[in-house]
């Protein structure tokens, strides 16, 4: 019984194998078969298959190969890439065997057995290499532009792996356009073009290495520090910075402008207007503002002067407001100046010819406390945000209603203000019956709709400073009188980081994607790592920190004293020259990777083995034996 079942199984197996072979042999074209009954039973199916294949061939006759492949994938068929690779390998093997057979037939009599065996091994190695060197479908039949479109979504590591596949893939993976787009996508050389660098791959590598070195210098406080001083200026009153420009005003009435990119050049001397210059004693400088093209200063007598950052010298524009000026702002990217004295607000701008003129004036219901110009509106009408008492207004010159009320709640005064290109944020203090209603808040409004976007906060202390313009996208960093620095996520409306920073309150703050820099009323400047929430390092100077601004490799801080008329150096107080410790200080930190190169070290701080003396008032030992190379005289 078992033998009959085994014989039956073998017969069924043979029939299945013969059926599969017949199906494979038929394919898309009719063929003859020895098995007449099987051919008669499958004749109709082969005819239908032949008709379908002929129709598909007629449809795809005039189309590129990759289009037919994509259509086959959409129809549900498997990818033909493996079949094409196998066919190519078979063709290469056949061609290779034909060539080797012809060569071996002519040289068969001259070959030795040992040499024949070695040559067979070499031929086998070459054959194996030929099987993996090329991918004929992608290399030959896919257009270069289409392959470049596919490669643009790959990362650096994936492009490196693709470059190891074949020569054609290496050409694609090292295409200059791909690496140029990747370089600009990561924020390096945003205004460059493809022709500016012969090898954007090397440029991206150098930029990444430089950024990594700068971040390491930031974390370890490795760099150089410089103090911007003006001895005749007496006491420092206000500081402003933008890019590489630093503007400072003093109680002597002088205004100084430094360019941190060109330390060899002296500070520009900005002359005051004739009215303030002839007044005795000269009025103090109350506020200063600077951007890439102009610098502005407001004096205690209500005068406002405007200079060019390139030429300095005499003011380009001058006007006077009644009373003192508590708020002054310059647009960061357009030639627009806004000032306020009491409840009067004035907005000035430059026309196409470069002449400054008054654009609009407005009257606020209460005295202005702070104001700013909304950034990112180059080529458009300027917009200014003003905080006055318990309300926040938008000033839009050229419109029907120039002064627009944005927010106003009785008993909730505004304590700080900042804006980005699409949002405006301000801190609100809750007093009276509502002081226990969730604490103080930060309201964020949309500039496009003039409606509330989100409300964050809830602390007991007053918010003293907000930085929304320089913060990463969807983040807001602020300081509070409760000694804490907070970072809020505007998408979730919650706090993502809270740092116990300064025991006399936070006075200035700024953050980027990985660090937070804060200044306090006790004179400390602290650098924090955002991911760990830990303090990296701190620096202390006398007087509160009123200005903190950093870029990728530099940091500028200003400690401005509250007492603008300190006691003089003499006991009788006849000499009104302020001591250095009462003047305030401006510190510039440079964390770039070349900050510690020999060119940045003063000659008096360099030493080598050929010095005739061991020290120079203990100064040359600060950086001992910098220059070790070169010949030395014999003893």
C-alpha cells in the first residue's frame, strides 16, 4: 500500500514539474510542445497571453525604459531590476567565456599546468568583480537629472555609501549642486552661489569642523576677551550692538562706535549736534541704538541725533522732542527710527534718495514706556510696537488708522516688550484683586491678525525681559524678578526649561538652539546648556548687566551702573573724574577657533628660548614659549 502511495506521489510531482516548465516556456510567445494534450488544453491561454503582451509592447514601444518600469510597478508586477541585473550578469559571463575560450585556444599549447591554475583564479576574481561593479539599470538607463533629484534627499552618510557602489554613483554622490544645497540648508554661506567654491563637499566639512570647535570653545570658555573703554566718557549710560557694531553713550555727552571686525581702526567719533555741543554742562546720553547702516542717540534735553556707521562725523538727521526721551528704537534691517517723549511718538525714515524725513506722528493715551520696530519688513511699510501703561499699540504709518490698539486690560501694566517678524510678546503684571489669579503672564499676539496666539507664564514675580526675535523657532526666553530664566514652547504653551539664575533678578537674556546666556542685577553673566539645564560658566563684573548679545562665535556684555553721578576720586570732591570701578564696562568675548592663534596674542605676552631675561614684569609668562620652531643661537 505504501509503495502505491509513493508511486502516486511521484507521478503527481512529475506532472506539476512538467506543468511549471511548460508555463515558463510559453511566456509571451506561442511555442510548440511535444506533449500534444497539454498544448491543446493550454492553447487558449497562450493565445490570450500573446495578445496581451503584444498590446503592452505596442503601448510602450515609443516610451523610455524607466517609464515602462514605473508603469509595471504601478500595475502590481514585481520590480524588474533583479531580472535585468541577472540578465546583464549572464550576458557578461557569456561574453567573458567566449573571450577567454578564444584566448585559451590560441595559448593552450604554451601554458603550463601551474600557470593555467593561477590564471583561472585571477579570471575568477575578475569575473566576481564584474558582477558587483556596475548596476546597469541605474547607471545606464536612468537620466542624470532624475538620479540627482533622488539623491538630493539623502544625508551625508548615505551619499558616502552611494559613492562606494560604482563610478557613476560616485559622480552623482559628489555632485557640487547636492553639497551646495546641503551647505546652505544647514545655514552655512546663505548668500553664496554654486560657483563660489570649487568643492562644496570640502567646504561643508570645514564649516562643520569650525562650528564644532566654536561650540567646544563656548562650553569650555576658551577664547579671548577685550574691554571697550573710553576714558574721557566718564560713566557709561547705554549700550547697543548689531552684527559687528557696538555703540555706547556716556554721561559726558560723547557717543562712541566700535567695529569689532577691525580692531586696528579706532572707534568712530560721532559728533553731537550744535545745540547739545554748546550746552554747558553737556546733557547726558540717555539712549543709543545701532543697526548695520545707522546709529542713533537720544540726550537728556530731548535731542535725537542720527549718524552713518560708515562715515561717522556730523549727524545725518537731527530733531528735538519736548521733555526727556524714555524710549528709542531703530529697525534692525531698514532705515527707520522711532522715538517717544511722554505720550508723543514720532517715526522717521529714509526715502529712496537717502534723505531722512518725518513719516508720521501719534499721540498715546498714556506715556510710552518701551517701543520697538518689528523686524523682517524690508521693502514693506514699517510697523512699530509701543507699550504705554496698561496697553500695547501698533503704529502703522500710511494707513487710515495709524495707531491700532492691540491689548489693554485695566490693572495689568506691561513690564517688557519684544517682537519677531510675525509675533509680538509682552509681559503683564497682575496687581490688586487679580494678583493671585494665576500670577503674571506673557501674552503673545499675531501681527497678521492682531489676535492673541498664546498666553504663557504664571509666576509670582514680574517679567523683566523677553527675547523673541533672536530665539529659535517656536521658543520664547524670558527673565523674571523671581531669579529664574524660563524657556517656553509657544506650540504647547508650556515651559520647557526653568533655571535658577540670578539672586537679584534677571535683567537680560538670549538663547539659541543649545545654550542660554543671561545677565543679572548682581553683575553675573551666566552661560547655560539648554539640554542639560546646567551652568557652563559665569563671569562677574561690578554693576547690573543691561545688555547681552551673542552670535555664533562672539559675546558682548555691558555692565551699566545705576548711579550716573558717583563720588569723585578726591576727598573734597573737587575732582569729578569717576573712578574706573564706577564707570561700567563693555566686554567682548571671541570664541572663534583662531582666537588663540599667535596673531591674536600681544607681543609682550609671547616668550621663546632666546629671551635674554626670564620675565617682563611677570607678563610674558602668561603664555610661555609660544614660538618653539626656528634656529636658536649656540650657547
